[in-house]
């Protein structure tokens, strides 16, 4: 049985980006959970079991791609779709994300409606707003 509301865990250190992402997800009837510290990610994943993890490729003291690569072998990400977000969409970074099995790669500055549509499409849902 599908959940009506998708749960989206957002690992983004920039507070302004977090606010933009959170507002966009809420606007599209998704449930955002914000995590601004890579060290807290495992705990957040275990606690919330999100449908989607949105993770920035550039994190304080750590590379988001490397972090997800470490987590891919753990049970925590088995049922979670991973989307990377970055202002650095160099081909090698996008290719590495794809090889890791990422469901998507979103380029900053984010288009909130496009972001929501890409996430929803992974679940066979429309990205159109409903009122």
C-alpha cells in the first residue's frame, strides 16, 4: 500500500536552500525532514525511514557522494531513493551519482517545481499541483 504523503529527508547544510526545498516539498504535498549535519544522517534515516533522500554533494568536511557510497551497503538506504543536489554538475560528478544508483541529480539553483516533479515521477505520480 502506497503512502499518500512521501517522506523526504533533506541533507543540506545551507539554511536558505533548506527553506526553499522545504517550502517546495510542502507545496507539493510531501513531508520534508531537514537534516543539516552529515553526522546526524544515519540517525535520521533510522528514525524516519524516508521514501527519498535529497543530499547535497558538497557538505561541511565531507563529500555527499562519498557519504552515500558508504551508506549504500547499509540497510538504511535499501528502500530509499537518493537524489543529489549540487551547483557543481560536472559530468564526472553526475556520472558517479548515476553509477551509484541515484534516482536523480538536481542542479542548483533549484527549480522547486521541477525538483518536486522529478521526485514524484519516481513514484509514478504527477508533478502538477493540486488544490
